[in-house]
C-alpha cells in the first residue's frame, strides 16, 4: 500500500491504496485518458486527436484547442473506463498533466481531474508532461535498466537527461531554439505538406534521396549536448528561394529526405555522445518524434553496433497520451510523494515545481543548478 498525504483541507483524501490509476492528458491538441491496473498494466489508453480542428491553420490554435478539450474530455474518460472495465468507484487515484503546455488546455484537464478527485474522495497528483514522456520508456519494458540516458524529443521539447535509479533526472542538454518536432512542422509547412509536419515529412522522405540536397548539422563544441534547429529551418527556406517553381515531386521528396536526415543525425549523434560521456550503456528515446521511422532505424542500427541497450516505446506511447501520465503519477504515488487536491497549472516549463522523483538538476557532473518538474 502506498501512502499519499494530501493535507488537512479534505479529510476524505488521505491515503492512496494500491489500485487502478486514471491518467488525464490535455496539454496541447490531444485529449487523452488511460487506466493502469494494480500492477501498472495499461488497461486502456484512449486518445482523441484535434488534427481536423487545427489542420487548416497549419498549427495549434490555443483557444480552439481548449474548446475542443472541454467538449471531449468527459467522453474520453468514460471511454477509457469502459475499455478498462472499471468504474469510477474502482479508481484509487488520478494523475493529470499540470504543464508545460497551453494554459487553456491544461485548465480543462486539471479542473476535470480536481472535480472527479473531490467527488470520489481519492488522491490527485500533478504530473509534468516531460515526466510523463520519460515514464513511457518503462510502460512496455518495466525492466529497462537505470541509470540511463533519456532523450525527450517532441513538438515542443528536445531534452537530454540522465535518469537515476531514484527517479532523479540530470538535465544534460536541450535545444537552444526550435525543438525537433517544431522543426519538422515548420519544414513541412515550407514544403507545402500540411500539418502535422513530422508524419508528412517521414512519409515523403521514403521516396527521396537524403544525400541529394545537403543540409547543415549543428555541432557547436566537441562535447556539447546542446541542440539547435533554427539554422536548418533557415537553410531550407533559402534553398527553396533558389529553386525554380513549381517544384517537381522528386525534388520535394529529396528536400524532405535531406531535411529529415539532418535532424535525425544530430539527434542520434548527441544522444550517443551523452551515453559515452556518462559511461552508461542504455538509452531511452521518447516523445512524438521518436515515432519517426528514420530515427528509429538509425538508432536501432547504431545501438546494436555499439552494444547499447535501447528503449523505443511502442507507437501508441510515443505521441501525447495519458498512459504515460498515469504511469508517472503511479510511480510517485508508490514512493509516497505528496498529493494535493488544489493543483495549479504551470504552462511554462521553468515555472513548474514538484518534489521527489520530479527533481531535475541541470548540468553534467560539474554543474549543479537545480530545476524542478
């Protein structure tokens, strides 16, 4: 039995007893709910995409996202409970994304979770979205070793962490500007491929030659674990300006392949460099961009060649989902970490402070600037 104290403001919410955990995710443009069983098994994982809502705008419109969450969240939670074959009364805790993300979207999920937690008299625990992505590495393989390197790569984040056995994460490096997923979206927009950009470029690049059009790779200093993709985006823009229009289909495919290859090679190079610098032998790659077929292929080949244990979550756990939020929340509940029935949202990454396993320390070995998720 895990113990989770939530303070004296609600005497009905004092203990977390082992049992089903409901996860809720609404940080951006997916409304998601999932249920984990007593042993952490994923009993359901329901995701409602807003792609049709935002596609015509070429990106996520925050106000429309919040409205879509509001109209969908109860139906998604009900679907998740039905698929898991549990009732609300069977739940023993709720985990919900507090941030980072879109403020209006986060409010929908957090307020729904707070109301449900209060009505059922069960603990509520806030989860950082990055915490959730990191936890997804252990959903399919609970035995994946610690400590290890974790690369979180998504539409809004490109971060390298060293995760310790106690759950602490040391921030080794991050993007200085665009995240990898953002670079994919902006590149796809310039190529006229629509939204979301990552899957569109992935599909088209299979028909192109990644060596036909060279693109720059960000390196900085030899041992740096920082990323930058703004120069790559600018390079694509200038290449397009110098080409006669309309472009032939094979030209667009070559551009997509070369652009994708530049992103993939930088991600792989930095991730493996982190493994070597930390003198570890395991790496997990999580987040929406980890679904990219070229990235998965290159990572798998390099990891096998260099005898590095690799965790690539199944596709359903790569993009935003609630199973990862439930998993991260359950891990913290099992450690007896504090819960609160009065959660707030933290749209900005740097503002979020939680305790225990969420602690993230910035730097590599010699740096000790502490950040919290």
